[in-house]
């Protein structure tokens, strides 16, 4: 027929943007086969391009326009002649003219509303597809590509358990209980069955998941039941007071969400059917409707957005000028109280630095007194504050006394910090408090490092006061070891 001009002289291909990275879903087709389709959600943009390829290069194709349509359609198998379209969007890709070479036309349907999920049942089919058409005078050239659409739901606010007592009067009383009334498609049904009264011989018990498909409206409703799964949960005769557990996993079955009055054409409901059979093959059953919904997975863009939000909050916290929150790992001197003392030591004052470190570690629990230490003599200043009243201001120390303080700090590096803090402060004038100078000099001479520090300080004083300065240093060292 092609030589008469009735055949198709061009081929149409529809390519979606991001098709390689987009998820796919398995959808049951009309002939019963399962086909993989690109998955879209409600509100997503559908975009891509339409490629038109001429079968004979160099030939000319006359057309009345090229268009593409996005269609949502419901097909009832008992009324195949009428297709009910609930969604139809069309866009023109090219004006009427002649096509002399292969061409590509981009298309875009932004934020398309897809309120229903694709469904293929026994008597009804709901589908979404794109249809590209090259309009011609005699016969149009068309191409259709189906897509899969899933409707996502959030956790239901009310999800009460199902509990009911059923039975036959004076023969059988049972009570069944299911943990929830609404389950997502990957959920697990957990329940129990209690036998309150058993006066008939029961052979076994089973539970089944039944899908009921209703098509039509009014008096013309047709119901089609399909058993999705069946489990035998008990084998043998039960006794009064026995409890039978139930656990059914839904992830292994091809289930769809519950659909109610979809475009006033069809509905899909699910039931749990509890069946008991006695020794005479009589069946006792009770059906209870459950609601199925599709749980939304966390998309990657939401995870990235949440991470960016957390980083933004952290940046805002760092930019606050006054931050009153105190971290648990903060040192005590950074939380409250005056600043911690700083000690400046050189290579020749190693003993003085060691004494200052020992005094700092000994006074760490009392944070309010850390700021009272001085750079020259932390022990002397702390003892002077203990001697004076809290409200009095310490008297200024003379230049010679400061020199003595440096020597005392160096000489007391071998003394116990606890003893230094618990003893009384040394007086500034110690000419009359050196009863045993020979013994004190022997103790001082035991430490060579301390003698070098003392001699370095004493050389700075006047040569006439060397003996008095040595007596003061010795009295300063032994003062913490003696009581007042």
C-alpha cells in the first residue's frame, strides 16, 4: 500500500528526558503480560522529544501539523467502544508543511496532575500514555507510549485495630483481632484468634486476602473477586481458650492501593477472609475490609534538602553574637568566672613555671580564685588574699618583696601544693622568724635547680642585703610546713 501513498512514510519515536536514571515499574497489560514502564508521580513534569525519521531519505512528507498529547484514560472491557478520558493535554509541535528531512521536536508538560494510579484488572483498565501524531489528509501517523503513575500517601492519622467477636450461637464463639485497619503495600498483618466456645469439630482454619473489583454505577454494578493469597493458620481441632497467632507479609504480592469510586467508574477493595472448616466440610467465614495505601520512599532530593537545612541552621547558630548555651565539653574557665592566669616563663625559669603549674592544678576546683593569681607569684598572691578580708584591697608589694616572691615560687617547686594552700601566709618581714638557719640552708641546697633560681634573683639585689634575702627565702620555703 505504500506505493499508492497509503502507507506510513515516516516513523515516530518518543524519548523522555532522564529516562536512563528514572525508576521503572511493572504494569500488567491488557493481554496479561507484565511490562516495565517509566515511573512518574503526581505533579511531576513530563518532558522529552519526538523524533521523526523518514523511511526514504530525500523524500518529501506532506502533513497538516505535528502534535503530542498527554492522555489519562479508563477502559471498561464490557464497553470497549467507549474510552473515558479524564485527562487530555495537547501541544502543537509543528505547523502544516512539508517534511524533507529527519527532525526532532521537544515537548514539555509541566507539573501534570495525575490524581489516579495506573490499574489493570479483570474488567477495567486505567492508563496514562503519550500520543504523537503526524496529521495527514488520508491517514494519520501515530505513536503511543504508556507510562506508569503511582499515587503516594502519608501515614493515616487514625489507624485503629480491628477486633470482633463472631460465631454460631451455642456452638462456636471466636474473637479475632488485627493490629491495624490500614496497611501499606510492604506492611505485615499481625493478629490473633481466640476460641471462646468450641462445641463443633473443626478440621482446619485459613485466612485469605481477597481483592474485590467493582465496575459500573447504580444497579449495573458488577463485582469480581480475586483471591490474592491464602494461608492455613491452624490444622486440627481447637479447644476453649486457645489462641492462634496470625502473621501475613504483604510485600510478596502484586497489590495496589485501595481505590474508591475512581472517576465514578470503578472501585478496588481488599478484605481479610477468615474461614473455618469442620469435619463435615462445612465452611464458616467472616470477611473484614482493610485499607491498603502506597508508602512514599524518601527521595534523594528531600534528603539533600534536609542536609542543606541542617547546615544552614548550624551557620545561623555560629553567627549569633550572644550564644548563652554552654556546651558540655567547655572548660570551666570558659564558662564563668574571671580569666585563667597566664604564666610567662623563659628557659632559665623552669622551676618557677613548674611551681605555677602545680599551684594552678591545686586550685582548679575554686574557679572564682583563678583570676587572683598574678604572673609573678601565684602562691604569694593567693596566700595574701586568704590573710586579708574579702573586702580589703591588698597593699602594694615593694620591688624587693616581688623579687622575694619570685625566689619563693622557684624554691617551693618541691613542696606539696596542698600544704601550701592549707598553711598560713608568710609575712613580708622575716628577719626575726629564722631561728634555725643552718637546717634551712641544708634543705634548700638539696635542690640544685632551686639554688640556681635563687641565686639568679639574689644577684639583682644589693650586695649588702644578700644574707637577709637568703634568710627570707628560707623562711618562705618552710612556712607552709609549720603552724603559726
